[in-house]
C-alpha cells in the first residue's frame, strides 16, 4: 500500500524461495536468482529422477547418472554420467 511496485517485487513474488542477502550462495557460488533445482525439495527431486530415467532409457550404454548437488544447501549442480566403455567401443565399431 502506498508503495511503488517494481520488477524486484515480482521477482520475489514469483520466486518465494529467494531470500534476502547476497545474490550468490556462499557454499557453492550459485546464483540465487536463477531457478535452481534443489534436491531437498521433493518436487525438484522428482524432476531430477525423471530426467535420469529418460536419460538411461535413451542412452543404453550409460550405466548410471549421479545428480551432483551442494552438500550444504542442496542446490543441484550437475549430472555426472558413468559410461560403459566396452559397450561404447562396440558401438563405434558397429557404426563404421
Ligand atoms: Zn550450496
């Protein structure tokens, strides 16, 4: 009431998880303004699971996918894929 409403107002409104303070997390240096997945949130974890499930179905030579996240805040950082090298070599032989 009686306050100007600017872009930050909507940024906060649309992203209720973002907190006041520095823009980047101290633990892993991630930009808090970005809509990072967080393994501590069950709905985000489901998205990560779905991604891995699709990935493993699509890439049959890939043995496993590790969702790497920050141990302090749980922000998802990257997928690390374990690849079956023997099968991959076989694949390239066939491709020739
Ligand atoms: Zn972190």
